[in-house]
């Protein structure tokens, strides 16, 4: 009984193996090959990566050209552009100015006239003015016998202007020059420092009114109803009279609005 059971079991095992083999050949299949996913395209409106901007050298700024100033204080030092100033001579001694010396120093410009009755004008040429305030500081280094003046509204032909003139003795004059000097007004002042001293001269030309001062103290305002000179250059004058030497050092000249 035991022997028959063993043979039967063996036979059944063979049938099972054969059935499994046929099953693999007929119904089985090889596993499908793995396929790599397709690359997806970026949306049409997707932002593209930007490159790091390249540093572009910027042009070097060119400093503006410094030209003549309209309103300023000229100190006539080593940095002053003396080409902006022009001198001309008047008076009986104008033809005898061989000894005239105008020298720029460290502290101003010095006038050594070297002739009697010589009126030496020094004008600022880059601009013309109608209404203007002038202030000049000057030192007398010669005899106490000279004139120091301020000038406004000098025309292009040097044929007309206003002039505020102070004698070293304390007497002042306001002139209109047109075919000669005409005294518009005059007076005297104890505020002028006489001898070898430093003084500050002031003149304001505004409309037809001219105001004069010495060392910060107003002398007088004069209204011109005759000449009414128009726009012109500004500057100053150093004049000799009948004694030499006349030496004046102009330390500063200020041009301002009234």
C-alpha cells in the first residue's frame, strides 16, 4: 500500500511540472522594457534665465569749464585771470605813461603811476551791468595826494560813464563823463583814512540813482535826471595829481547785485 502511494505521488508531481512549463510557454510574457519619460518643453511664456550683466565702463564726467564770473570778489591773487581786466589811460599825463607800472602781487594789484595828471582806468570786461553794487578795498602806499575812483556803466567806446572819486584829502566827487568830466555832486568826509592807510570805497548804480559810501558809511544818494547812462562795464580808477609818487595797492574788487 505504501509502495503504490509512492508511485502515484511521483506521477502526479511529473504532471504538475509539465503543466507549469506549458503555462510559461503559452501564456507567459517577458516584462515590458522600462521607457524613459519624454522631456517636457517649457511653457511659451516661461521666463528664460538671464545672464549676469557685464560691467560696462561708464564715460568719465568732464568737469565744466570755469569761465569768468559775473558777480564775485576779485582779490587779484596768483589765481586771478588778469586777462579779464583791461587798462586805459586818460588825462593830461596819458601821453607820458612810460613809467606807469601795474604789477600783480600776492595780495592785490599795485599801480605806480609814474607821471603827473595821469588817470589810469582798470575795467572788468567779460560782462556789462546796469544795476550793480561795487566795493573796493585799496591801500595808499605813496603820497597823500591822489584820487581813487569807482566806475559803472562804461560804454563800449569809453565815451561815457559814472565815476565816484575820492581825493586822499577827504573830498569826494560824483562825475558823469561825456565829452569831458561833469560834476554831478560833491562833498567831504572825515571817514576816509588819510595817509598810508587802507580804505573801502562803495558805489551802487541802480536805475538813475547812484549811492556812494566810504568805509561802510553811506555818503549820499544822487538821482541823475540828465544823462541816464545805459548798461556798461565796471571797474576803478587811480589818478595822480601834482605830486609823486602815487602808489596804490588794490586788494579786492567786489561786484554784486544791489
